[in-house]
C-alpha cells in the first residue's frame, strides 16, 4: 500500500528565505506525485505534479519539486518565501493503475514571518 | 465559471438527521471523487466514480451513499448523521488517471 510522510507539521521561514517542505513516499511501483496548497477555508489547489517526465518539476507561484527515486522523496522548494505563501501544503501520491486514488500526507503548515 | 462547485458551503444539523451534499463540475472530466478532511486536516478518499460507475469505495460506513446521475454530478447522501461525521467534505474531478484532480471549495458539515 502506498503512503506519504511529510516531515514537520509546522515550518516557519522569514520572508525572502528558502522554503523547503519535505515529502517521502512509499509505493510498490513508481507513482505519480503531487503537491497541493490549501489556503484557509478554501479547497485544494494543485501546485505541481510528477508523472514520469522530467524529475525536476516546476509549478505555479515559483515552487518546484524534484523526484528522487533513490531517496523516495519529492521535496517542495521555493527560493524566496513571500507572505502570501503562508498556507497548508499537502503532498500526495497516486499509484499507477490504482484508479487515481490520491493518498495524502498529513500536511505542513507554512508560516512566513517578516 | 467555477470548475468544481459544491452546495451547500456550510451545513449544520443534528444527530440522526439525513443530509445531502451536491457537487457539479463543468470541466468535462470523466472521474469524480469525494474526500473527507477531519479536524486535524487529514484528507482521505471516500469514493470515486468514473462515467457514473463506482470504482473506489474506501471502507466508508454504508450510511454514506454517493449518487452520480450523470458524468458532471456526484452527490453525497448521509443517513443517520453522527457526531464523528463532522468534517469538511471535498468533491474533486479529473480526466483519466494521469491527470491532476481539481477540488471544489468544500462543504463544512457540523453535526450537533
């Protein structure tokens, strides 16, 4: 069965600093991987996805993530944090041939401080 | 021109009642989903439908019954509501397996 682990339920960075949100997955076959963002009282918005093309994936709002099979990781980064990045971030995995069932991590709350 | 819409946005009801949440997508997608987000923000899939056919049913109590009248709609009916059903319910849709899921704004259900 697939699973997702997000290290750090809360991450705090200064505005302008590097954002690094960690995600490790467990899957019996190479999965599809996603990062979603959730702003307060809103639905989830896709930031980026990995579906076996380039291992470095660029998303919206300056975010990117790198798929590393050897480390079973898909960490999310952004070079310079902005106040508007404060939100909950979810990593999710979908197993190929699994009916597109998304398994989510427990989420990371990103706080951006002045 | 909202892509995935849900009604109502908020639902407050008493234990034992029956309620429904409606979901509609105008993206032309062939697959729709229901997810539950608990108070700790953990998201878990409940059901998915592909072209009106149930394809995922994740050990959800049978008090929950999804209904898909057509490809663009997936409703969730809940019988005999319990306190533990309080959560935010998200509808989502996608086109095929590879493509991302688009989420609705959520319905916050509070059972008192």
